[in-house]
C-alpha cells in the first residue's frame, strides 16, 4: 500500500497487517515493530474516495475520533478485497465475533486482458452500446440512465463475461473506476458498501454514464424546469481545476463539467455529492489566459479567466499549460454554439 501521512501530507509505501481489532502498518515487510496502529472499532470505511483526482484505487478509513487515514492499492481488485476485509472485521468487532479473513477473500479476479476504458467506450457506442432510458422510480423521473440488470445483460450479450456472476464483478469494477455512476437511493447505498456488491444486478438499481447528461426530475415548478435545462447539453469536457473564491479569494479544488447546448460549466465538490455548487452560463462569455497574476496570490501559473455576459469574473488554474489551452478552446467552442 501507499499511505498518506496526515501531518506532512505525503504518500509513503507501507506494509499493512490486518488484525482482529485493528490495522498495523510497517515501513518494511520484515520490520519487527509497526510505525503505527489504527483501531477498527467504530471505523467507517469508504471504498470510492474521490478526494485525490489523479490517484487511483484510493480508499479512506475514518476512525471513531474522526481521524481520516487514506490508503492507495496497486489495482482495484486489491482495493476492493481489502475494503471488504476491513468492513468485515469492523462488523465482527461490533457484534462481538471473531474475525476470519478466509470468509472474505472468495472473490474472482478480472482477467488481465480486460481493458475497462475500452469496454466503457464500447458500452457508449450509439448502435451497439447500452441505450439511455427515461425511467420512473419513487415518484422521480431519471433521464439518460439504465438498470443494473441492463449492464449485466449487455456484458453477457457482448461476450465480455461468461455468466451473471462474472458480469456483476466486471460491472462493479466499472462502477468503482467511475465509468458508471449510481442514480437513486438503492444503487447509491450499494455503492457505499451497504450491499453485498457495489453494483446491483437489479431492475430497481439505476445507473448512468458520467458524460450522458443525466438529470433527475422531482416536480414541474418553473425554477426546476430552468435548472434541468442546464443539464440537457452533452458533456464535452470534465476534470478538476483550482477555483478562486469570490469573497475570501481562497483556492479550492473543484470538479468541472462542461456542457455544450445549453453552454454551461458546472462545478462540484469532488469529495461529495452529485449536486453542483454553482454554474457558469457561457453564452457570450470571454475566456483568456492570465499571465500577469499578482505574486501575492497563493498560486501562480496556468491560470485563465472567464468573464460572463453579466460581467462575473472566474479565475481558474489548470495543472499544466497544455491542459489550460484545452479548457480555453473547449469553453470558447461551447460559448459560440450553445444557447
């Protein structure tokens, strides 16, 4: 594993040992004494951690004292197996039972030949992929989504798997890596580890593609109609950027999703929820690179500015000059063709 040091904000490789009542981590496999120990009693384990945009296979342990510990596995099967063991051990502690790892490691490994990104693009194929549907559940209308059963059915029909058990495992891997997103309480609870698998082979569990323009309708008020209109456009670019606040002028990482028609740039807290923190209407906006930003600011380099038609200014920072150029071109294109 790699473990994040909470004090120095650094990642270091560690050898981790799971005990009946806690986790010990060592600097090296052959060390006699651990560098630290995390008690599992009252611990909450999150296996779909999105707080580190560029790090994959990260999961989080939050102790009873609300201390966060982050771990990074080498691949998603390893992460899922460890998370399952941690949750099993924590449950055994709560119920006064003895934890046995043997009962939690009966999982099937994905073949090395499977490419999840390539499979995702096949699922998005307009002719042969999974079709977006408009489904009603619990007095809500979910647009551009599909059921968990549809996903497993497609994987079998596409000969990506041999049976439903393998299909469920592969679908869960797609969900864990963000190629599928849960929609509705049933699928969200499963994705948070409250069911046997993170993805459910059920017609009641709904999912959607992250770039599908998914939105949920609950009522027909005028405000809601305007809000839903913002999400009807196709997603043409998404990713994490630093955004400067309007009041405190502090900088925070935000996930941005760019849609083309209507032209909107929504931004989210990457660590929680699917509801946007705000929206930038791009029709008639001006977007330019910023080179002479004040040196008194906390960040510098790869900055760009969006000035909306109503003259609201947004200062953003990309990770590199090339990424900044990509965002500027994409926003300029959306602002010209979108309404």
